C-alpha cells in the first residue's frame, strides 16, 4: 500500500469515526426527528430463498431478520466487535444457569406485540422451539439437539413437543429450557434467526414466500423472489431495547432482485439503489475505490476461503499430498484474485484472525512462523514425489461465480505444477455447496467458504472437521474433507466442556487443536476476506456489526 | 442406352462441361480465382490458420505458458519490470487489474484474470476452435451424405424412417439440443465400447456439434438424390444391371459432392460459433484447454477494465466466420453451372 492510499484510508476512517461519534453525541430522539423517513432501496442478483426465519440459512436474509424478528436473547446492534455481544431481547435478562449448567429460566418481557397485533406470550416461545424441529430447520440437529426432548423431535418432527425441554409458566411469564448437558454456546445458538420467536399459530411447514409476523421494528409485506421483497414499519412496535431491537430510521426497505453485479454497481453509482448485497465485481473495485471512496466501507469478516481436500480419495488420502498443496499455494496470488491486500489477508490456519481461540501461526510457508510469507514449491514437489502420486488425475470443483472459478483455476494450475493431471470444473453456485458435501459425487478437492454463525471456535473447527459433521452419501455433510480423527474429536469435546466453566482455558486448547488440524491438513486455508459495502451517497450512519454485518435500522437516507 | 452408361460413370452428368472445354471443377476453380471476395476471404482464413498453427512459436518468444496461472509474475515493459497483476494504487487501493496490451512480444494483448498471456491463449484457443470446427464439419458431412443418399436412393420405408429421425432432430432448437447433450455428456466420462472419453476431451464438443447439424445437410442431399434417382443416366445404370454400390459411388456421389462442398464453409462457420457458445457456457472446451469461447468467458469478468480479453477472441470469431461465409457464397456461385462469369 502506498502513502496516498494510506492517507485516503485514514481519511475514510476518520469520516466514519466522526459520523459514529456524531451519533453518540446527539440524542437518538434528535436524530430520529431529523432523519426519520424515506425508503431504503437494496439490490441483489437473486433472492435468498424462503422467507421463513426458521429455515432460511443465508446472510442475505439474516441481515434483514435482525429488524424483523427477535429471540429470547440477541446480538447487540452495534459496531464491530460490539455486534457480537449478547443482550437480552424478548427476555428481560440473560439468566444464570442452574441445575449444573443445564437449566435456564427466561422471564419474558410484557407488552410486546407481533406485527399482526397479537400479544407475545410464553406459548409462542414454546411453539417456536417446537417449530424449529417441525420445519426441519437446517440447524435443528446441530444447534438445538442439546435441548431435552430434541432427540424425539429429530426422529419424528411432526409430533415434536420438546417434552421436558421447553416449559412455559404463563402465570409467572417464564419459559424454562432444560439441556441434556451444559452448553457454553447455548446463548449464541438461540440468538440466531433460527431461534426467532414466532406466533404460536405460524404454519408448521416452510412458509416459502408468505411472510410470518414478527416482533421487530419492521415487517415483511410482499415477497416475490423474481422481483422484490418489501419491508415496512411494524405498526405494533414499541422500542423496548435500543441494543437488542432499535427502532429504524427509514420507513420502508425495498429489496429488488435480478440485476447483474455490474448492474448493481451502476445502480448504486446512479443513486437508483442505496446498497448492493453482492460483492462488487473485481473489475469495478478500482473504480469504486477511487471515484466513490466515501461511499465504500471495508470491514473484516470472521470467515475464510479454503480448499477442502477429500481425505478418503486419492491423491488426497495421503497426508503428504495435502501438505504439499498447502506448501505450494501462493496465497498472495489468491488475495489478488479476491481484490488485493486491502480486501483479503493470506491465512494458513482455520480460525480467523480476531476469533476466539485464534493464535497466529503458519506452518506451510518458506519461513514457518506466525505469518505466511511465500510458497515453498520445492518442499511441495518433494512431498508429492515421496507420495508416489504424481501424474494422477485431479478435478477441482468450484462454483461458477467469478472469484470461485478463478480460485479453482489457480488451484488446478498449482496442482499441474506439482505434476498432477489437473482440471477445474465450475458448477452452478446454487448447487455447488451441496454437491461438494455429498461423498457420492467423489469430489477430490473443491473451493468453499465458511462464515461464522456465532463467535466460538467450535463453529469452525468442530462444525467443519468433526466426525459428527461427516455424513457419507448426504448433501448435508459440512465436513467436506470427510476428516475424522478420534483423538482430535475427543479434544474438541473436552474443549467445549471446558468452555462452560473456563472459556479462556478452552480457547487456549482450541488454538492447539487448530494446529493439530493443520498438521493433518484436511484443507488448504487460503485467505480471510473483508467485506465491501458500497452505498449510495444518501445513506448515512453506516454501522457494521461483526455478527450480522450492516445494521440497517441504524442508517438513514434523509 | 448403351452410350449413356459409360458417360455417367466417367463424369458428373449434372455438372456439364463448359463451352471452353474445361471440366466442372476447373471451371469452378477459375471462377473462384477471378473473385476478389473469394481471394480476400481465403487469405484472411489462411492468415488465421497460419497464426494459430504458430502458437507455440509465439508462446516461446513471449516466454509465457498459456495454460498456467502467472498471478505473481513480472515482465519487462519499456525496460521496466512490472507485475502482470497490478494492484490499484489510487483511492482506497481496491482491486487488482491484469496488465493491459503491451503491443510488444510478451503479453501483446495483455493478461487475463489468471495472469496468462491473452495473445498466446488466443492462438492456442484458435487451434482448438478451428480443429473442433473442421472435425465436426467432416463428421457432419459424412453422416449427412450417408443418410441423405441412402434415404433418397432407397426410398420407401427406409426413406420414411430416416426422414422421420431427421425430423425429430430438426424439431429441437439447435442450441437447446447442443446444450442438453453437452450437459449430459460433460457431467461424467462417456464410454463407447472399449473407448472411454473423459469429460474434458475435445471429442465431446466435436461429436455433439457434428451430430446436431446433420439434418440441415442431409435434407438437401436427400432432395438432390431423389432427383438424381430419376435422371436418365441413373435409370440407364439400373437398367444395365449395375450394382447399387457402383451406382451410388459413380453416379450419385459425384453429383452430391458439389452440394456438400458448398456446405463446408457454412458448416465450419456454424461450428465455430456453436463451439464458442458452448465453451462460453462452460459446456464446451474444458479448462485448462482454451478456445475462443472460453477466452470470451474469461474476459467476461474484465469487460469493464480489460475489454481486450473478450474482444480479441470475439474479433477472431467474427473475422473467421465472415470470411467463411463470403467464401461459402463464392463457392456456391462457382459451383453453380448456371452462373455466368462477368
């Protein structure tokens, strides 16, 4: 980065900081009086699928759900790391655990209404937890399987009662949740949209395009996945916690679908749209970073791009081959593909920088230490030679988006340099993620990304590489590498148990597990990306939460 | 009757000898030589084919491997070593842009998103595009000639069955058929007896393109054969008890060949465009191989900052197809016995 760039970045940072301090200096009431109203216009290439908050598992709609639905607890609607702090939402307070960490009693706030006018009650909470299983929420078997009675619900979702697991007391206004075992991540899990509290009468099937009433500042009115999604103010909303569910500045939010990402950039440039969901295409980055610098916000993500290698298929069933690829990859080159050093950072470990349990290390570089410096092609070639796998055929499966395809092409080129007969196959982004998970497709190596659900080391290491996450023959086997090491698995279980009473100690253990994983190299971590938000001139008070990214409710357009 | 038979066996009766005593082929060649459009088109085609044939020479001179990424590479431009992938140095410093055309030996047309030399890929891609087009055209002509001649000469049930098969193929929009076949065959390896064709093989696009255009050639061939079947020299051969194989090879085929020749440039042009379309959709030539279609796809994400990447193969396709079409028109006129030289 040259001096001019640094100055521009500092200027942008100062502008942002001054805007933030402006907000804290003025009272919210004054700001509301001055800026309330208007319509926020968003654009995306395509819709994000079902509108059902218990089913949808996309960042595209999880961002919107923050202002539409509430859970018993929520991630604070704040800037940066503040956005990962848990605060009570529909519950009056975050309860202390009882019964050796297995029971939580939530006291529900009174006077909250759903957008359809009905009162929120404890029965809605019980029904919502049951509904998670009835609609077979994608995380029902991973996030909520620790609730008493969840096993029966997973086995037979239609008759789910969570008997003994979620108990209401209407007179006391409380809901008691009993867990099978203490879970240090329980509050994180119930703060994500899959645990949103919905009316008890909500259909027990995926509602698709029919909006369900929520308790947030806004409500969905119309949804046509081929056209748009419209949100307006919830007429029954009264702010109860600025941190959990702040009232919004804009009157309505219109999310249009169908533009290309090039078209999205142009729409924002022309003021026809206020924000584009998709990342700006790489050939427009220099232009918007230069001519529209004051409308661009770059923020780090707790995420990484990686290449899972199938440890059960040749040639990657040989650890030396997996290590060789890790040594051979020029991670700086991949950073360039993503948009340069301002937008990404090379990594050779699984836990992202700044994440619980993260300790800088890099084994797979010319000068092993804390950071990646350069590829070690000689060592990589020696390892491949040793493995005796040279000349084998390897196909890299990427998705057909520009960056993924380029990363796949690059990996195929590196594998060719190592002596393999390598090629890349780019398949539709709509199916690639499930395709690479299914062992029946015999995927040797692929290009994938992982973004945190919540800030806990297990959300990367345990989810991506535990034996329990590997389901041969299933489209839902997020352990794409098919890695299953009983010793490491036992250490992860121990670390999760330790986190209940000793989170700091557990994080030290997670750092060691991160290293152990990378010694086995079931994947090649590539880079950790940053997020580019490109906004129209009229959008002010942009707030980026590390958890759910842009907090739309806090921005204004007039 | 006895006079007609030898005559029909010796020369194509439907293409009569010219007044000046030249044979039909010599006349056609003379007409082509006198056509400026034909000469210019042929020169353009020859130049393109020659350039593509010399692809390894250019790559060697430029010192670039068109099939390997070169994201961290540096090249000499005007005496300075500059990176192939150039990070933005203005504003927020967002984005990395491939080097643009240097108009020198190395990276003459700039680099693509993988830091590869676009000019080298253009030439290598041209080899694949032309090879696929030529092979697909040959397959198509052989199949169409066989089906058209058999259907037209045999008539009856054979004609009905073959014509209906052609109708079925004709009923599918050509690109829909090509895309459907490509998606099915490219998803896995394809085994034909003892031969296994991998999903990245060039044989797949060649076979697919070769088959989809068969009805477009077989129908006119069949019509021609139906007419020839009733001509006096064929009837004479039949009356003399000539074997069918002899009639087909000596009487029918020579008269069908001019029709087939007229189709050659048209089919070549159609095949190039079809191959490019399939490759652009990622269902034709598979990486790391290149074709003009795949290079256009590579350039799609650089249209704004480096349009040369997509424009160069686009221009190559337009030039080649235009030249083929003009040459095709000239060839048709040259082989038309009713055509009068100006």
